[in-house]
C-alpha cells in the first residue's frame, strides 16, 4: 500500500507543468519594413506627379521603434498628387490584426493625406483616413504613431492593402513596421505593445495547481500571486516573464525571455493644474496674482524634454518639467507646453484668455474637456442625486481645495438640469462650510437661499441660479471649503436636479451628501456626511471667488463653549447678532431656547 501511494504521489507531481500565454500575444505571418531594394520591390507603386513613394528615411529614423530598421517607405509632398503603394495579395487568417507605423506632422494634413484601403476582388474598403484620424485624436506631431486594424471581416480572403495619398502640398510621410499578426498562444508568439499599455496574462499550466508566483521584468506590478494577472508596462524595452506554479508538494517554472516587447511612443503634451489654481467654466484656470505657482507636466508618453511659454509671469520660458512662476498683474494670459522624446513631439497650447490672474471668477472641479459631458443622475423612482430625492439625502456638498491666499466668495452659481417645483415657496439653502478634521463639512461660514420657484433653467442656453450672500464670505488661506446646497423639496410633482460630471470608479470625486438618521419610517434631523466614492463625480456648483484679503473683526470676544447636544455646539454669546464677523470668518448665529437659558447655535 505504501509503495502504491508513493507511485501515485510521484505521478501527481510529475503532472505539474507551468505554462502561460497572454491575450495580446501574437505572431506575424506577413512583414514589410522596406529595408532593402528587393523587399521594397514586392509592392507596386503609382504616381501622378514628380513625387512618388520611395525607399528612404526621415530625420526621425524608425530605429527608435525597431533598432534593426534601416529604411522606411517615404513620400515627399508635392502638388496635385494621387500616389499609391499597394501590397501583394495576402490571405487573411482568423484572429488577425494589421499593424503599422506612420511618421508625419499634423499641421497640413488638411491639404494632403493618405487613406488606407483593403482591396478584395478589385473592390476597395476604406480602413483608415489619416486626416479624419488626426482630427479625432487631436494630433499635431510629428511623431511615429502606431495604427492597428482588426481584420475579422476579411478572414479567408485574398486582400491587397493600398495607401493612397491625395492632395496638394500636404505633409511628408513615412510608413514602416507593416505587419499582419495572428493571435497565438504558442512558443513562437510574443507581445508587442506601446508604453503605458497593459497585458492580460493567462495561466495555462496543467496539474493540480493551487499557487501561482509570477515575475514581470519591467512591469507594474513586478510580481503577482493571481492566476491571471493584468500588468502595465510604462517604459520601452524587451522583458522576460516567469511563472512558478505549485501543487502543495512540488513546483514547476516557465520563463520566456523577451516575451513582452514595449515600444516607445511619442508624448502627448498636457498642462496640469498647479496647486493654488482653480478650474472654471469660463477660463482654463483661475490663479492669484503675486503668488508663486508650480505648473505640473501631466503629459503622457514619457517625454524627455519640456519647453514652457508663459505670458504675464516673471519667467516667460522654462525648460523644467514642473516650473514655478508668478503672475505679476491682473489680466488674462496664454500658455503653451511643448514636449518631446526620441519618437516625436507634441504641443498643448492655450489662447491668450486661457489663464485669468486676479479679479473675480466662477470656480468648479470640472475640467475643460469634461464641460460637454454634464448630465443628471436620475435614480429611478427614488428621484435625483443632487436634487429632489426620497432616499433621505438632505444636502449635497462640493469640495474645494484651500486657496493659497485669502479669498472671498460673493455668491455661488448652480447649474440645474431640471427645476420643476410645486413647492415653489420652499427655501433651498446654500452654505459655505469649512472641512473638519474628518474631511467632512464642518463649520458654517455663510448662508443664503433661493426659493424653489425661482431656480433658473433654460434648456437652450447655459443659465445659472445665483445664490447671493448678503455679506461676502471670507475663506482664509489654507482652508478647504465646501459649497453645500439643499435640502430640496420632495412633494409630489417636485423634480429638481443639479447637473454633474460623472467619472469612472477610482477617478476624481468632489461630491458629498448628508444622509438623515432614521427611526422607524421617520427621518430625524441628525445624520452623517458621506463622500460619494461609489459614483465619482463633481457637481456643477461654482462659487464666485476672488483672491481678496479680508480683515477680521477683533472687537468681538471669543464665545465660550457652553455645551454640546446632538452634535451641535452651543455658546454663551449674549449680545451677538446673526452673521457676526468673528476671527476672520462669518459665523452664522441663530437664537435657541432650551427652556432654562438662551444660547446661540453655530451651525455645523
């Protein structure tokens, strides 16, 4: 019996074999690099002008993508062109993808650009229009850009691929790395991706596997114990992957050298918001005058050089990745960032009214590229998020970073998507509140209100409801604050909703809400603030802010805490009236009587 058990255990261990593949793994069955005259001659070329597709190089060699490359297929722009480059017929296999690279600037593609066709039985099918691609991608270049096309509709067919350049005085072109790839789990397959892309690995081991130990050279994460991990590669290079599997008694290891090949890509320039600046519905950013601000490079694609151009600052040009500048006087100014690496370059440029320094402006947490995505969040029968609802959500708050200098808010503009109200006399409050130690709305700095029947809404134009404060609300430098709105009436027929920008899980969230406590089927006045992390979003709530110092009224003595009841703080403040400026902020005071003494409640 013992001998039989040993034999069985040995057989079980011998059945353990580590193996893996990836969804992105493929093997090429057609390749064209135009590196030799013989290779170049396998395609046919047509020309109607002095220019034609030819073998050669641009200033940016394709060697930055493929070190073995010696030449590309290039075309010099000319007048009245109709130049073609057509492949031999290729039979398309299942699970095939076409891949190639193109190098061109984006400035003059409107005058001349190529289109790529797939030709079957002399019938062409348009695959890519270079000009339309550049418009959709916001491409400026010049840079080597990778194009991919799924060839599923051509499986089993003999296909010729033809680049047709048409136009006058458009762009010089270079094309290289033309390959047709088939998804492949075999040992001859490799992975070819660009920087920043992810690979979906899949365990294909055999045996009674109960543990997985992956090592990813150059990947993030570098190791994993998951069976089928997803790994991101941010830097160019060829990387090995190793998997060790175990069955509790024995292990087996599989390694594949140079399995993941990550190609460099041209950067895409993007100006990041500096600390101390605010986004705005009307300008790219709103900044203070006379305060140093560090601009952030938010570009993608691993740039290696930066050139910033500033208007209205103490430094007009900087070659630092994250430069610090100071705006010298009130006004509106332009801004430009150009980034580059060995693959290409990109520019992010803003017009002369993009940056407002000083003055007064609406601020919010929605980026310019998100402005067109504003929506309402309807919750079915339960009403609206940031509006009328039957879920016991009383108030909604939008969080704002602390100003780097003292600031003042004169009003808050709220953009509604629905304003139907039968409870027209209901007051909808707007409060400016500080952030407490727990990050939730805490102390009230100022309060105002608008009747539900007076909410502004026009579906044909941008129209804000203005919540105006009797006295401007001071925000001390370094103080995070909230704009808090609600509660909203919820009688039958009320239907009010604030517009918002909804994002994917894990992205920026600045919206909070207050949920009432319940006792039986009744809502109480008490409750809890929550950050809306389940649905990251920002509300279309925009305080009108100016970077203005305000003087505290030091003539009022500090009130002494008397007691705390149900989370409210009571003070002995005999003689104080409402909206008393105190210690640099507006404290809203209301009279309360607890039956034995008179006190004031600082609204929390």
